[in-house]
């Protein structure tokens, strides 16, 4: 896992922009959502009344989203590379 519950909200949304929407859906507003939160993911979750078990589940889910985003980005990069290679072949 790359995202931990002691990560700050600021670092989270800066490093992983998709997390902004993920948190909003969970009922946790963040900096860009209009309700500034300073502190960790765990702090923000506790302020919203989440239990330790729920927080652990949120961390699991957000890391799953991170992996899904990485896989999508890898596929997009692979498609881009194939288009470039095809284009080069056509020119030669």
C-alpha cells in the first residue's frame, strides 16, 4: 500500500488527485472541495465519526483505487507507445 492513514490530506490530494473525489463520496471534504482540512486522513475520518475499522477499510479502498488508476495510466501509455511505433513504421 502506498497510502496510509497517517498521510496528510494535503499530500494525499496533491500526490493523488483522484483521492479528492474518493473522499468526497465518503463524506470527507478536503481542501479543493471547499472545506479546508488540515491533518491526516485518519483525523479527517474521525472528525466525521468513522470507526477505526471503517478507517482501515477506507485506506484499503483508496489503495485499490490507486492501483486501478495506475493500471489505467499504464494502459494509456502502452496505447500511446503503440500509436507512435505504428506512425514511425508508416513513415519508413
